[in-house]
C-alpha cells in the first residue's frame, strides 16, 4: 500500500469509520474514476458519502467530508473541556457527562490515544482474554456520547488562555482553526507524542516503512517478512507479540540488558515463548537504507558492547521508544511542568492563586486539571489513566461547587455589613 493510502485507512480505522479500498489495477471503474479526476496512479481518490471526490485529502478534509466535524462556532459555556481522547480523557468525559456536566472532548487525530494502537491489552481488569486498545477505546467513545458528551475529532488545541482563571473566571481554549471554546474547567489529557530517535533520514521513511504503532493494517503488510521493532516498554512488547503472528521474524532492539525494568512480567514471558521474536539487548538502530520514494529496504544496528554494526534486509521498522508530553499548547498559560515537560499537579505545584490549594489532580492554574500520561508522576498504564479520569471528575465537582458558593457567601457578607452600618 502507498503511504497516503495507509495514512488515510489508519485514520478511518482508528475513528471507527467504515470504508472500502479498491485497487484501480484490479477494477476498471476505479481506474476510470482516477482518470476522470486527473489523479495520478499513485494518488488516492476518496469518494465521500455525498459524492464529493477528494484527491490525497488531509485528515481534516476527510473528516469534514464524512461529517465528523463542522465549522460552527461554539458560543456556549461548558463545564468541562477535555483535551485528548485517550483512556484518561474518555474516562473523564464518561464520568463527567454521566453526572450531568456539560462536556466537550477534542482530539487532534482519533480517539484512543497511544493505547488505541495496542493490538491486545491482556492485563486490563475484567478482560481475561484481553482486548484490543481500539475496541476498549471504541466502547468508551460510544459511552461518552451516550451520556451527552460532545466530541470534536479531529480538532487541535492551539493555546489555552488562563488570564481569567479562578473560581469566578472562565478559561478560553483557542483551536488551530481559529475557533474558541469557553469553559469553567479544563482537563489536560493530551498524552504524549511519539519520540523519534536520532537516526539519519528517519522522517523520509515515516509512512514508507517506519511506523509508530502496530495495527492490523500494518500487520497485514508485514506478512512473512522480517520486522525490526525498537523499544522495551509494554507497548513495544504488545506490538512484538502481535506482529510475530504475521511476520517471519521480529528483531526486538533494546538499549538495556533486559526487559524486567520496563515491561510487565506476562509480556516478558510471552516474548520468551515466541520463537520468531529475537531480543537484541544493548543494541540501537543506527541507519535506514532505501529510497524514500520506493520505501525502506534494510536497516543497520549497533551492539554497544562490541561496537559491531550489522545490516539486515527489512522493509518494516516499528518505533516504541517512549514519548514526550504533548503540552506545547499550554505554553501561553504558564502552567507548571517538570523538567521533562509533564504537568505538575497537587502537592507538586503551587497555585497561581495564593488563596487556592490545588487538588491532587489540579495544576498550578485553578480549574485546570491533568490526567493520564501527560501528568507528572502518573503510572503510564491504561488502568491508571482511567482511574485518574474518574478521580478528576470528583475534584471538578468540588471546584465548581466552591465557585458557586463563593458569590453567595460574598453577597451575605455584603448584607451583614450594610445592616451593621444601619444599626450604627
């Protein structure tokens, strides 16, 4: 599959949108349609439900043609804006909406976050045979909508305006398309973006042999082929086990001496019991070979103990080397972060309001909460993220209740003062 086709199919699959892919080389009608719209053989022509045809559309253009998003202004005041539709964000939305709060959730690409790309999560409570990240996230997505949460995907947060933050203030979120959303509280659940190792030419092969997730679409292209996977965390382990069911060989490269410090025991055992997974400790990826237009053909790695480099034919590389917090949209707000950019909450931070003590999941800005992978000190597990989302809603209720009670208290204080003046 071409990189464009893989990108678009991945976007549609991750968002649960039904679609059909037709090869013009096998279908004369499809070939005629490509010619009619002046598309090159390598282009991807998308025919929308209303008959509109798009050539190599962006994710946003495709979403608009499917009716996933609109361009309408949002003038209402929300109780909660949730930025990020991963497990933490969706859990926040489900619990907040089910308890009567006016909620909107946005994500720049799809629901599920990084967990949504997990082929199988086997240690999530209540699913003894495991469940794919996509299936788990899809259920939460539908559940949030059932309770009335508004979903905006794809929609990207550009900047958070905290100038009026506080119990009597309103937070304003600017979107990348220029629209603004207003809310009493904001939950940062934007997770983390995939970390890119410093390998020459890496960006040229992204989508052309280099991937940052392992879904069924990627697995299909790896059938009976050699695969190189870089990383030693749980996501890497889940991907290795999944890909091994399709690939002839999975080379797993890790910098450390083993997996015990970074991976759950059940996954370590599963990898050890899978004969076509070969673990390469003390090893790092050094070079990618091939033509960016034609795709990856081989990779090189180095054993850091011996310094010896090895080159092997491979058309597929999967990178699971960690992630950096997605917090650039918070820079204008001045929210406190740790040395690595993760959002500080609770006792780890001091509130911008001297009279306000942050709740355990509240940031340095009153009314702005952080949950999941983006939060400093979080456990970086699906179950933990969901728990934080639920806990944040309880703290949001407390925050909103205090905001409603303060004006009443101020009014009562004002009456008492006037009465005292009259007595004198």
